C-alpha cells in the first residue's frame, strides 16, 4: 500500500494544517546520497516589502534558525505561545533531518527526508511571481498553483509593524478564535512532537542507534503514538 512517509516536518504540518509556504512537496525523502554538509549561509533579512519578508522567513526555515523565524513573524500576545512553539518545532524537525544525514549519510536522508532545495527554490520563485495586494498596513500574497501538481498554493497574510512587513503568525498556522479547542489540541501535540524531535536528534548524534532504520522506527513509533495514542507501529519502516 502506497503511504506518505512520516518525516519530522511533514508530520508536524499534517497535524497543524500545512501553510502555503510549506506545501507537502517542499519536504520530501531524498533518494540520492547527500553531499557533504556545508555551513548554512544566511541571506540578510529584508522586511521592506511583503514579498521580501516572506522570502526572509522561508530562508530562516531552511536554516532552522528559530530566532530569525520569530523575527519575521508578528504574533499577538494571546497567540504567542502557540506560534512560538510551532516555529520551534519546524526548526527542530529540520535539525533532526540534518542529524540523521550527518550520522547515517544517505540512509539517514532516505529515512528521515530532507528539505528539498529544488522545491524550496520553487517556493521562492512562486513568491516572486505572485501578486502582493497591499491595503494600509496589511498585505496578501496570492501564490500561483504549482504547475506540476496543480496543488493550490494559497495565500500568505502579512502585517506592517512600523516600517517592517511581518508574516501574520496566527494566520500562518491557521489559528482562529473560533477554533480555540482545536488550537489547544494542536499546541499540545506540537509540544509532544518537539520533545520527540529533540530527544531522537540527540540520541542519533550520541550514536545510540545502530542504523538509520532503527532511529526512524523509534521516531515513527513515538510520533504516531503522540498523535494517536491507540496507533501501533508497523513491523518495518514505511516506504514512500
């Protein structure tokens, strides 16, 4: 039976309702051997326009730079805990994928997936090609559909804070006052996933797993149980 791999970031996004910047095809298992790790270079953050702000945020996610991600987002105080947690889990998922690749090479990348640079560049290009509609201190970026999959890319919402454009934090993760109970459940799940990501990443780096497959099995089991306590783990790792 063909099933989607439960990767660190994909798992979170399935739980949180993926946002336009992080459509499912951005996070993919990589079948080819990973090149030697290179330091993540940061483009200077630019919040001067809505499009520049969206691209700066995406670059911060690529680097798993939580402070930079938070700096690119505006969040009201009553939603700060939720948005900060979701952003931290995004970074932790990326760090877990990098730890698996560093420890196990191509097997780690195959098991845990990776941030596809090609798809990421596609998202940046989509932002460049999109129309930004500005009304006072708010803006929307209407992303075009993916030409390959025809997947709807959605809309990014931004607010102008002083002279800087920032992504609307609650809108980024679909947080609305009308869904308070659902928001609370998603936040609780995100905190559980954050702990799992950090613990498995630490154990991978410490050499506590004999193989990428063993590490993935542990990660998959713990994540699925966190998302659905009645779930049981498969006898073997799921394939894409």
